[in-house]
C-alpha cells in the first residue's frame, strides 16, 4: 500500500521532489567541493582500514580487505571517480534526470562510506534514497524524467521493432454471404 502510494500519488510526487532536490544538493556540493578543492582518498581509506582492528571494529574485515587490496592500490582512480560520481549524482537528482539510477548510485556510495566506518549523514541519505528508488518514475515526474524516459522508451521500441501500444488483431477474411 505504501509502495503504491509512493509510485502513484501526486502528494508523494511533490514530497519526493523536495527530498530529491535536497539530496541532490548535498551530493552536488560535496562533489563540486572535491572537484575544485582537490581530493585525496588515501587518508580516508587508511583510516577505514585502521578501524577494522580491535575488539569491536567499526569496519568489517572483509571490507577492510577490499579497501586494502583493491581501493588503496587504485587510489588515483578513486580520487577521480568519487568526486565526479558525487557531482553527477547530485546533478541527476536535482534535474530529475535518470532519477532512480542517480539515487541508486548515491545509495551505493553512502553504503560504501557506512561500511568504511563513517556515519555522518550517510544513514539518513541512504534511507531517503531508498524512498526515491522505491518510488521509481514518480520521483522524477517533476523533472526531466517526465520527457527523457518516454523519449528513450520510444527509441528503444523503434530499435527493437516493438509497437508501444499493441493493436487489436486484424483479420483479412472476407465475410461470406449466402
């Protein structure tokens, strides 16, 4: 019932627009600050790895192993991908373009930050992103998705030779008369 309300209700559409723009602004400004002010993920990664030690680690061992053996050696890639990803997620959410995908990518980044032992606003943003993802297209109706998604569906249907609106079958048989 709540899921249906999120996906179809006009009040939900307006509420989701407010949430979407708020989260988008948070992501965009965080990404822009990192893009223009420089960003080095190495210290963050090392701090997260260090949080995996002790009796009650804030970071799980499997995640620390990923950070140590994959993320830290590829820190230059993460130094580029994280700020750009944050900025693009923000722009997508603010404009309402590929809204569900943008929220999903934001959720993935928030989960990675949470796995790394950083709470901050990540848990709150993750929950709000779940609402946007569950709402699907209704979250982007007051945005560019209103026009972008139908256009892309039309292109897809042309490429795959699908008729978007199935027509009633026609028969070519002549009516017999006695």
